[in-house]
C-alpha cells in the first residue's frame, strides 16, 4: 500500500497488487460488520451494536477509498477521465494504511 504514494511505472505486478488491495478492502467492509470489539472491558458481539460502531467510525472512510479505487479502475479502462481524483486518492490511501496499523 505505501507504494501508491510514489509515481512508479505501471506493470503487471503493481496492477495485481492494486487489484488485490482493492479486493481486500472491499471484503473488509462486510467482515467489519461481524467483528466484535471491546467496550469498557466487555466483548461486544451484538450485530446491531457492531454495525452502529462501524458506521460511526470507519465505514465512510472505507467507502470513500473503495469508491475511489473503483473509479480509478473505470478510468484506466477508458470509461472516464478523472485525473485530479487520483492524486487525492493517494492521501486517502495513506489514511487506510494508518487504519491497517491501528
């Protein structure tokens, strides 16, 4: 993921890594809806409470990053031309990197 912060020549390996990261974060969203958390020393496993906490914390950040990734794929396939959005996506991806280390 940190490699996206630099302008590197596009190759099959980097493209595969990009697709893999996007797939990972796409699958992470539904998994986050069923992953319990600790609240005041108590493990919270009720689906409604888990979903509420996720929607109040990382959901919109995850959704934004995934939407930007899919827009990038659409643009690369020739369906759109949104160049400035990709520069912003690098900043958003760095937020995602910090979340990974959290």
